[in-house]
C-alpha cells in the first residue's frame, strides 16, 4: 500500500477518535450543543398523489448539522447495543434495529402462517399505521420512559437536554420560514430517531399484550415502529374479525393516551388461507371506531 493510502487511514482514525471524544463528553456532561439543535425541515411532495391540498401529501425531511449527525451515530450505536444486550424492548418490535430487520419480520410472519395451516386454521392480519408518528412524540413522556427502562442516569440526563430547546425553519422550494421552537417529535433525519421511537412504543406494546392476556384474546402483534400487524388464527372468520375488532379498539384508546392516533385510511386486512379454492371472508366493520369497513 502507498504512503498516501496509509495517511488517509491515519487521518480517518484521528477524525473518528475526535468524534468519539465529543460523544463521550456530551454524555458525561448531559449536554447537547445548541448548534446541533438547529435544523431545517424540507417539505417534499409525496409521489403520485391525486391532490396536494392536504398536508399528508407532503413529507417533512429534517436536515441536521453533519458533525452532529456523526456524533449522534456514535451514541445511537451504543444505545442500540445496550438495549439489545438488556432486552429493554418488546420481542415483537422488529424494524430498523440491530438484529431485527424486515427479513426477520417476514420470517416470523411466514412461520406463524404455516404453523396455523398445520392446525387447519386461517391466519388473519390487521395492518395499522400510526399517523404522523415521528413528529408527534411527547418529549416529557420519552424522557420518563428512558428513566424507567433502567438506562444509566448519565444517558437519561443527556437525552433530557438533547430533546429541549430545539428549533427548525421550514423550506418549501425556495421559500423559507422564520425559525420555530420544536418541543415534540424526533427528526427522521437523525440516526437516533429509530431507537428513540422504538423505546417510546415499547411500554405500549407491553400494555397491549397484558390487556389481550387479561381478556383472553389469542392475538399477537408485530411492530415496525410507526406501523404494525395484529395477528389472529382461527377456523372461522367471524371469530377472527371479532378478535381483530377488539384489538383495534384497545390500540386506539392506548395510542390516545400516548398522544398518538391511528391513520384509519391505511388500515388493511389480509387473510392467509391454505385452500386453493376461492373463499369469501365477511367484511370487518371498524366504522364504530372511526375506521373503515374492510
């Protein structure tokens, strides 16, 4: 290898050590520099929308300071390791986390479906989506959750400071707004966003699981951060629909207590039946809960 190549490696290692030192200092001091808390939110239209007169037809993307993002990545790697090592999150939370990819979720669902078939049961899944999830997370509740999961107090103190006094300006094409204070949500441009969002929802998943157990509802859940699946197996669709209706009702009420709501227009139902002949499952009417008829 040439000397120029080795100089690049040494230089990169030197930069990395400085970034790690900044991360260590931030955590030890419980402080996130104000300069890293200033962001720009770029409003981007989603593709193939019939109309753009609704805010949901646009996607807000958070642009953060590049050095701050590198430091966040170091902290995110450590936080993911701590959480994976100590089982701080529910086992059904399967997206954007280390060792829990989309492939894992597909494998789990395939196994559930096929195991149901061996018992002569159809697997029915109710897919739900949480509306405006990332911009809606309550900072006070998030800090409380971080305290409850048993993280080192230094880490909790850091995030208590990390989440406050944040500001952003909105950029729409060439139009730029004044700066606004942001006291809710986690930016989707941050590498800390997936893990903080997962931690935010983890208590809710545990509560849902306990409610199902108390009501003797044979329902399981898979969570992919801002969306998920309720899964039920039965020989009769009418019973499956009843169970899924109950699960949707429980989820709606619990999300409300977490400052979140279901985006009913994205709710879907899927039936996995081994029969090769046509089958016609009855509709699932979620309209009393504000949802669609599926």
